[in-house]
C-alpha cells in the first residue's frame, strides 16, 4: 500500500527548487517506490520564490520557516538555506521529530555539523545530506569495480572540484564569501564533495597536510536576489574572508596516498569534479562534466595494447534504465537529485538510516577541519 509523506522545504532558491523537482519526479522514474511525496509547505523570505513554490505545486507557503516545522502533517523537512542557518533550523526540525534532508556542509564548520549529528542521534530519525554525485550510475559502477578488486589494491587517489563561478573580480560577494555566513569558502562548498567521494570510493582519510588561499580578496556586494553566479559592476566592495582555493595531501588507512584540490576561481574548468583511482591492476577516472562516462584501464597479461577504455553508462549500470533506455543517451544533474530523493524516501519508508546521512557529513567535516588546522599550523594533522 502506498504511503503519503508530507514534505516541507525551507529555502526555495536554486537548491530548494531542485529538491522540490526531485519529489515531483520521483514516482515517474520509480513508480513502485511505495511512497507518494506531498508538497505541503515551502518557506522563503522572497515573495517571488514563494509564488514560484505555489506554481510548482506546494499547497501553501510562508515567510516563517518555523511554521513548516510546526505543521503536524509535515513529516520530512528539507533545509536548503545559507550555511549560517543550517544548525538552528536543522536542530529545530530534528527536535520536532521530523526526518531531515539537508544540503552540505550542514553549518559553518565542524561544531555546527556535530551539533546537528548529535540532535539526529537523539531524535532517532532518518537524515540525508546532498552528496548527489555518489548516485551517478558511472560512479556506482566504479565503486562496485573497486569493491570487487577489479583494479587490484588501491595505491593512489586524486580528487578535485575545480569551479569557475568566481574567477572574475566582479563576481558578486554572496553569502558564500563571508566566514560569518558560510564558514569556510571553497572547502565547505566544493571540497566537501571531494572528501565525501573519496570516503565513498576508497575509505576514510586519516591524516593530511593542507593549504588554503584567497586569491581575490575584495568583491562587489551582491544584491538581495543575487547568487554566487552573479556578476556586478559596482565600486561597493566587501572583503572576502574565507578561502578561494584549498588543497591537501592525505593518507588513508593502510598507507594509500592521495591528493585533493578545490577552487572557485580557476580559469578553464567549469565544474570539473573529478576522481582518479589507481590500483595494482588497473585504474578508473570519472568527472562531472562527462558524468555518463567512466574511463577504465586494465593491465594486460603481455603488456600490449594497454590504454584507457571509455565506458558509456547504460541500462546495465545501476539505476540508469530508470531514466534512459540505452547507453549514449545522457542523464543530467537533476536526475542525480531524483536518485537521491528515491534513496532518502526509501529510508524514511523503511525507518532505517541510509547513506549519505548527517554522520557521513560529520566524517567529511572532520577532514575539512583538519585541512584548516593544517593550513594554520603548517604541519600534518590527524583527522580527529
């Protein structure tokens, strides 16, 4: 028997709209899920965004996020707000017994993330965190190959998220460029995805040597409706007090070594989230800009005709057939969010915690904290 779950979304900017869309689409792709999401209430301070929420199917809207949590019919709360509000809103939702789907980085740093994780443990509810790139069929296939030993013992790992949204000095200083509002910069926004993917594929990071830098120290003030993609011609400049770039060398358990890098100011790559995994018998490479392709290298017995083979994601790979009938017909970013919604709703349906949840974000936050500590100390730091 199909169960209806009441949904409340707090924050109807870009990410709130993506979450709402994923709920509307999930039964189209997974009709046997056994769960019917009901878009009950959306909260946002913007009248325009509230009107949009009404147009796309929310039964009611509000400018007070507390009303979403207080509604007894709302069973699931989605938090898609600036980082500074994550802790307060998420803890309130958890203490009210609501299941929680929240965007990374779950606050402004380790302390906020740990507080939300503690509240989730006390509440005993299901949580989800927006690490959607885990769900790409090519990534799922890569994880299965690694787990099955198809590339041998993992010896090297590289992960990057190189984005260009702030590579011009006139890119607007949205809340993401303020430590008070965002906490870290490229670390929480981009490196969080790199760390989570590393943990997802090859295991936890144990120690590291990290560095950070701010390359464009002043930017024009953003408008009320602007985003971190906006450009502004203005002499009203504000100081950027978090990092534009971060990198680290790291060690996994068992001695595997690797590196990771994130930038929001690079010129060239657009959204190059990429990993390379090298083992004793093969290697795998994937990147977001070509998310339906997996590059696979296998050692041959005689050493001849070796090279990378491009595998196109297709119906033989996890979840692909729910969206497209055959290889070469590409899936997109919003499809990953539908997969994320499917997993989260299934976890709520079954009353069991799935992945990724707030505990996975806490593991990630410990690594991000170690990078900041190492950048300050100049020493290798353990991930606490």
